C-alpha cells in the first residue's frame, strides 16, 4: 500500500485475510514514488495507490523496459473505499504477483 491509502482499506482487506503491507510498515514511507515502486518490485509485491504520479512512473518503466512489479490504481474521488476493498480482494484471490508483472490495473474493475 502506498503511504496515502486510507487505513480503512488496509484494515478491511486484512479482515478478509488479504496479505497487505503498507509503506509505513516497511519503513518506506519517506521514499519517493520511483524508489517505493523499486521496493515493491524487489519484494515482488503489487503496489496499490491512489496517486496519479505512479501512473506516469509506470508508463515510463513500461516504455523503457524497466521492471515493474505491477500497480493497481484507484482515483481518490471516483472510487469508493468499498469498491477498492471488493476489487482488491478479488485481485488478491484470483491473481498472483507474477500475473501483474509490468501491468497497471485501474479500479473499479469492469
């Protein structure tokens, strides 16, 4: 989880048994976007964010062939906490991290 993700999303996912690690728990809350994405990639974990800057970083990595563990993005206003929780739980149950290699997914799922 990116540092700006509401705690309600993290807690709801954990109550549903989804393995979640926040940037704060990983002592990565002060990393800039590129380094946080590097950290997620190194750990083999998909990064959930509501920050559009990550979309630009991901596009650049895809364009240049740099590794990207994967990003799930939800707009801060257009997607509710409930939609995020339901969609992220579905993703966690149906996909493994390698399925998201070099991929960006937008919520809500359609």
